[in-house]
C-alpha cells in the first residue's frame, strides 16, 4: 500500500477550475524576458501570511513571492532575474502545460 503525499499544514495550494486559467497555465518571464515556465498553482501560506506563485520550469518548481510580480497580462513578468530556471523554448512551454494539466487531472480525478 502506498502512502499519499502529506501536504504541509502551513500552506494551501489553489488551482483554477479551468486550464489554462486566469493565472494557472500562464507563461512566466523574468525581468530579462527569459521564458522560465508556467504558473502551476497559487500558494497561500499562513503564520506568517504570504502569497506565492508556484512556477514550473524544466525539472524545477519554485514558489515566487507575489511581490516579485511586475505585471500580469498575456504573460506574467517578474521584477527580478531568476537564475535557477533554465530558459525554455515554445516546445518546452507546450510540454509543461501538458504536464500541469495531467497533474491537475490526478489531483481532481477527472478531466479538466
């Protein structure tokens, strides 16, 4: 019998009912216009309170504090350069969207 992954008790990840949504699935660029990945989830941490965007890149996921967001439009642009993320191309972006979509299907146990 396999154990389910336990979520930490100090935060909750939020997803949207549609994929891509208003934020989830949106492309993320750093301040140098490097394509980093997509938003996988919105995380709210409590005690202390903090809101982050979970960004999924190639073989890396990282929470980025919402205060680091410069603008949200057709893409999300960050105020800083994020060097831990390798830059991706459009084919990687499509692959990441499919991976996140599959992850969400597993979480909700139904097609989205």
